[in-house]
C-alpha cells in the first residue's frame, strides 16, 4: 500500500470520535493542533504526528502552513433531477409562495415532468458534473435523495443513478428514498392513497434491490401530514431503513416532534420549529440538518440554530441542493451563512459540516474527523484558520482535496 504524507500543516482543526457533537461540545469538541502532519496509508489515515517526527512516505504534499480539516459532508441534497426552475424566480419575486407554486402544478411537480422525461444516462451525467464541482469545493461525501419520479419506474431510476455514481463514478454518495416528496398527478387529492402505494408497491422493490439507506418524507402543510408521515417512516423502519423527515420548513405541523418520537436520524429545515419540536429532537437524539441556502433563496427566516444547540440538539449544515429552493451546491457558502445568520461559532460550523453531517448520513465511524483509522478524506484550505474560512465568501477556498487517500485533480 503506498503512503502519502501531508506535512507542514499550520492548523489541523478536527473533532474526535464517531458520535454527533451537541451543546457546548459542538464548539469545544473541535481541537486545533499546530505544526501537524498526517500520514495516509492507501485510503486510510494511519496517524497524525508532530510535523518534525512524521515517518517517511512514498509521496509528500506540503500544506505550507495552511488550515487542514476533514473532508466536508453534505448531508442533504436532491441531487438527481431533470431540468431547472429558473422561470419560477420571477413568480417568487412577485410574491408567490413555495407552496402556492407547488399547488399550481409548478415546483416539485415541474421537476417531476423533466425527471420522468430524462434517461438514466442523462441524469447520471448531470449528477456527475455536480458531484465533481462539489468535490473541488472540498465536499467528499454527499447524501442524495430520490423524489422527482413519484412512480415505481422513475423512483427506481433515480436510485439506480445514485448507485451507479457510487459504483462506477467512485463518489461517496448516500442514497435516500423520498417518493413521499409530493403527491403526483396520478394521486391528485389522495395523499393517503399515494402513501399506501409507496409503502406497499415501491418500498418493497427498493428494499429488494438494496437501493437506499434512508427514507425521507416531506411533512408539511398541503403535502403530507403527521399521520401520513408516521406511516411512511414506520414502513421504512419495518424494512430496516434509517429515517429522515423534512419538518417545519414552512409550518410547524408536528414533523420535528414526530422525528424525535420515532428516533429519526435527522430532521431537515426546521425554520419554523417550536420548543416542543426542539425538546422532542433533543430527547430522540435526532440531528438537525439546517439548510441556510434555502432560507436565503426563499426569503424566509433562518432556523433557530442557537436554541437547538442550547437544548442539546446536534446541528448539521447542508446545502439542500435542488432546482427550486436552493440551486447551489456550495456548502462553503452555507458555512458562511451558518456563521453570519445562525450566529454559530466557526468551531460549531465546522462540526456541523464534518462529524455531525457524517453522523446524519450514518457514517460517523468512517468519516467526519481526521483520526487514525478513518477514511482519508482531507481538505487543505487556502486559509490560516477556520475563522477565515467562515468569513470569506463567494470564492472556493479549497486548495487541495484528498479523497480516500487520492489527490483530486
Ligand atoms: O424541488 O422544491 N423543499 N423539497 C422540499 C424541496 C424543497 C425541493 C424542491
Ligand atoms: Zn430537501
């Protein structure tokens, strides 16, 4: 196995362990080590050393005194879709709401048409391009949801694309089945019938083909209510899948409470969350996947991240990359928003996009920190420290990205 030395690291900023960081630990759990060096053996971190006492390796990268962190993890994207939705922006600017556009057959239903019309190869090529862009920005693991097919063939098509991105493309993509993203035209006015259809007709096929790790549901006014969401996730759990819930994005109808009750791995958005929801998530150990790019793009409030951290909910920050409410896959920009709009500290922001996001995709044991034994996903930043990383915005500050021990060219 060939070895790679990353030497002359100015500051190595990383958490330790495999569990999500919550409360004060979301900040204090990030340790800074100066003058460090990392030795990588194959695709695994062999150890972290004092710069002067690192062993000799086959290959050497000089970090030239810069900041090094674990590779970033984007724990929430709607990566696989056809078309874009730029024509909806003028509607939004004239005051049309997200749910209003959806109810008029636009929004997700617009993307549904374009996704159904796209071939598997087209969807693959588009997603591969986005993943390459993300990798160049230091994002080494990405969660990706289905949810624009909304029938058997097209949901399976989206999930097969994710599988191929992993197997052929070599990307670290974590698949989430989200047929419960909207009610398709075939079930218009019958969300109960559609949930029943997903649970009895689509989910068993997804399970047979081992096409997902998580199941997600959009629990929102006018989409799926709490009881429909509960049924979706109960079926998911029966099949042995981990769960996520899009909750309290627009209205707090009980999605975050349900997330905590069901022990969901994560709940997403949480812009409108209330104390009951926060307390339930803290009790259930559910991670909050916050999506500040979406708040910005929809002109909404920013989720109450500080209240969640204070209540002991581990916070992750993700892009929500999708063609409607966040057409950007730039997680670095979301980190800037986490600092400025959520008022999280640079350390809290770093744990939110590394260890907590890794746990939100069920990979806390293998990624999310720079430690011996973990997968060698590492970013050398064009930055002296993390306060600089969250302060500069709009530029790609990833100087060199190493994924599974290989330098990304
Ligand atoms: O395509 O609008 N919120 N789902 C729930 C989305 C945003 C994605 C979309
Ligand atoms: Zn989403």
